[in-house]
């Protein structure tokens, strides 16, 4: 087709501009690549323990990873074993005895279901993780621990929410001198 | 000929559409699975024969930390007070008093060192609490007695103090315990 000189020039001009106006994705790609690597590195540890909304775990600098064990959750109102309610806090605190009956029944049942103990378990007892709210009193904690111990769940650990450890300058404080009584003679 | 040269002059384009698709899927998936609060555990060592078991003379002496409402006591051997640490004012709010864990750590480090000098390798400790001591206080104390931050050359490392922690009841009658042992 015969075109005028002007039409030709304009077509050429449009072509040139059109090729330059592609979407530039390079910086977006950069961000995504960095983000993907960052997230991949951060998501290497899988969350074993599911935290409950009702429980505000105490804060600690502990770094030990939780094992997949039986979990006793202690919220402000109830005691739950693997998500199933076994006792009410109010009743437990009123009761005189050191054991918690509902919890003991449930733990015994689970111990039966789990079957024979391995050699390591016989030595250390069955493993259990206690997830308690930060505000529960020691009195309650003691009853739970006593119940666990009496049902042979002796390998207890406390679930805590990890916070960054602050590096304290403990060396600066004045050194206490000779704290120990003089009469300590080796391992007596 | 002219057409041929035009083709060469054009920039080569990488087709990154499929890569983009992958990224767009991967980023939200990883973001969702990301854990913002890490849950860790603190191990507990039970006293061998339950709390309040009779201590024989040939048993190793027990190091105790007593958590009271307004002070912390370090006892060694059990029942004999080495040091009482009073509460200190909080840095954020001077009206509230907090347990002085930093000082507790300093004294325990010193006890660990002095025991080592006497040839005693002690790793166990007993944390004694009142019935109404709250869980956070117990955990914080356990943190303190377990280890401390030491600086080795340029690295900050966890130095061991007494990692085998047992829990127990604090003695009720505090008044008639022996007076503070002074050097």
C-alpha cells in the first residue's frame, strides 16, 4: 500500500516508543527473590505446639525446641489434655488433696493406650509438656506436677514463649566475696 | 536486508512470566506459614523421691533459691541462708518492685566459682516457691539459675550455672531460719 511520507514516519515513531514502554519488572523480581529466600530460611522450624488464644505463655530466653509430646494446657479456667477438658481450675484450687482426679484418670488412660515403656522412658518417665498461663499460681502448678509424677509422667517440660535474651553486663557489679560458709568440706 | 538488521537491533527479552507466577504463589504461602512467636520448652528435673524427702547425710548438699513475695534467698546448704536479695524498683515504673534477677545471677556465678575451687561440680538447684508465686516468676527464676550470658572474646555465649532445676515448696516458718552467714 502506498503511504505518505508522514504516515511512514509516524508509524516508525510509534513502533519505537511502543517497544520501550514495556512493564519493568526487574525491581519487583529482586524484591520477590529476596523475600522468598528470607521466608524459606525463617520457616525451617515447624511449630510443634499449637498455642491457644486463652493461654498467655510466660516469657523466657530458653532455646530448647519442644518435642511432640502429650500436652497439658492450663488456661485461666480449665485444664485440658490434648485439647480435651479434664478439670476446672476453681474446683482444683478448692480441693484439699494434692492430686487432680480428672487429670489423673485421663493421664492413666493415655498411658495405657500408649502401651509399654521403652527403656529410656522407664528411666525418665513418660514425657509431658505443660503449657500454663503466666498468671497461674504455684499451688496449681504443684498439683499438676504431683498428678503427672504420680501417673509416671515424670519427664516434664514447661512451654514458654521465647523472647530475645538481653545481654546484661553482669560483670560490672561488685563482686561478692566468700559467699559460702567456711565449713564446707568437699562433697560432704 | 533492512528487515534483517532491524531484528538484531531489538533487545533480547527474558520471559519471566512463569517465574513471576511461582513467586506470587510462594510468597503468600511462606508468609502464612511463618511463625511469629516461637514456643520453646524448659526442662524440669524432679527431685528423686518427691518433695520433702528426707535428706541423708551422704547426699550432696542442696543449693536452694527461695522465692518470697519481697525477696529472693539463696541457701547453701539447704536451710542456711547465704544471701538475701531484696526487690528493686522497676526501670520503667519506679513504683513497682521487681525481683532482682541480675544480682541473683551474679551471686550464683560466684557460688558456682567458689564450689569449683573446692572441687565440687554442682549442676542441680532447688527453686522453692510460695503457694501464690506466679508462673512467670518461677520461669524467670529458672531462666536465671539455668545459665548466664558470658562474653568469650567477642561472642556472647550461654554459660552454664545450675541447669538441673527442681521445684519445691518454700519453708513456711521463715523467721527461725539461721541468721545470714557472714564471712
